[in-house]
C-alpha cells in the first residue's frame, strides 16, 4: 500500500497516539470503513424496498389489536 507523505505522517501519529502499530491502525480503519459501507448498502436496500412498497398505515393498528402487552 502506498501512502503519500502527508497521509503517512498522519497515520504514524495516529498509531502512536493509539499505541498500536501502523498496520493494526490501518486494519482497524479498513474494517470500520467496510462495516460502514455494508450498513449504508443495507439502508439503501431498505429505503428502495419502502419506496417500492410503502408502509400500510393500518398495519400498526392491526398489530395493536392482537398484541399482548405486559401488565404493569
């Protein structure tokens, strides 16, 4: 992996502050980025689904009628 000098310097500084080596810092950052991408893709999929088939406003009312709520 090639980093320009500014990014390399910032990465080294962050690794030092986090008390990990540069490779560990980059692995963690990459994992977090990939998780974020996956979450964004799932949200986009859900958004498309709701646009194609919007919520039925009466659905919640139907569930409320049959739901069993715990006693307080």
